[in-house]
C-alpha cells in the first residue's frame, strides 16, 4: 500500500498515569507481520491496571509502551514473508495472544497458557500487554492473529468481540449445558457477555450479582434475577431461590476474594465454578471440606483460545446486544478523558471505544 505514512499518532504510556499523544514511527511489518490501519480499539479494565502501573513489570515490561488489545481495522500492508490469505483492504479483528508455537501447550492448542510466557525471548507475546498494542493509528500483528470480519459487522461489533470470546471460553471451561441454572458474579462487560451466551445456550434460570446501573442493563438483557450486593446477601438469595440446592454453574467475573468465596458457596453439590476475576495476588480462603465432600469442580479461566471465529459468528447472527455494551466513543486525542470516564463509570459507561 503506497500511501502508508512514515509516522502515526499514538497514545504512548511513559509511566504510571503518564500517557502522551505523540507522533511516532509507523511500525515495521517486514518480513512476516501484517500492518493494520486501526479503525477502533476498546478500553478494557486491564488497560486501567496497566495505565496505573499495577501490573509492572509484567504488563508492560518496558516504557515507552502502547496499550490497546481490543482492536480492529483494515489491512494496510502485508510483510513479504507472511503466509496468509489476507489481502490489503480486508477488515480484520485482532486476537492479542501469540503463543510460541513450539511448546507442548501451544501444540495442543492452548497457546493462551504458553509454557514460554514468562521468558522474555521465548516467543510468547500478549499484544497490548507485553508487546505494543493499538491505541494508535496503525497496529501490528502476526497474520494468524487477524480474523476477517463479516460484511454485516460494524466496528462497534468488532470492539466487543474480545469480551465475548473470553465469556465463551469461560463457559467451555465450566461445561455449560442446556437447562443449567447459572449464577454470574459481576455485571461488567464480561458478565453481561456470559449472561447473553448462557441465555442463547438454554440456561433455565440466571442470577447476576453486582451493584448500580449495570444491574439494570442485566435486567434488560434478560437476567431472571438480579441481586444488589449492597442490599442482599448473594449466597442467601441463590440458595433460597433454588430450594437450598445451589446452582449448576457459577461464573465469577469480579475478582475480590469475598466474591470468589461466594462463587463456591452458591454452587450445588457436584456443581462447577469458573473463576475469571483477577484480584492482584490476594489469597482467598475456601471451605475445602465442602469442595471435597460435595465434589465441586473449580476452574480457572483466562483468555480465549480458538474462540474468535465462533464469537464473531455469534455476534454477526445478532445474539449479542452491542448497543447495551458499547456506550461511548472518543477520538484518540481524548485518550486521557476516555480513561478517566471509564474508570469512574460516569454516564452509564460500559465499554469505551477509541477511534484513531
């Protein structure tokens, strides 16, 4: 593509709470990368932690750094050695996890838990976390990490894919089945994506816990019972409304230790619990006797291996209410205001999109 500029605008992180809009060099895509002109990039809760320096030195491992891992755009150029069917002009959605491709977990398809993730030169990358992302006019990705968008999809749809894939993987970890009773702890974007997927999959009753305006959105999306944690005890409500049995499946999307304990406490005998929340290394005490004697299965869940094509199709088929999930859009120049609003949850914010 002959009209690629030498420089681009980017929101560059120089340290905790220090992001500047700068003009920097467009990244080199030769020999085996794909250069994408970014059309949209979502701001995720993880971006807040990276922005505030909570995840250093893991995320990011260096400064200056470009965040942004929920992005989509148009293929601008393809490296001369890249093996791909993509063509310049294709609309694509980026998958951020790049496994080394050689370790045992990558070979069996679990590239999101690549054995070389902790090695700086091991070949693993998490774009927007350990390698530059796309809060910028152009982004760089390996060809296998770019998924074509259906013609019917809008950029707003593409930004939400990153949360739907994580929700899909969480439900696969928990072995969701038709007619399951399901409790979802946390009504953020991930929790709302889980809610819509389990409704699509035939859940018989859904509970969702949380507080504030997001519970109202959960009701609009079909939650059978919303539980305001500032007014009710979530475990007590779930047990009372399941005749003391508990639910078949719990998906925890919040992170605090007390919420993780609640997840285990509201599972039925033989039930399943998936923990998706991150709590910054805090330890969580569980009643292990109950876990053992009631055979409660507890799964950790992260990432979204092999989920993008299915999630894209689910969204294209109209199963996800994008208008309830993507609420605000900002120009790249307004990055700091977008981050402030997202963190403060102002004006009914759910997901914020940047449009470089």
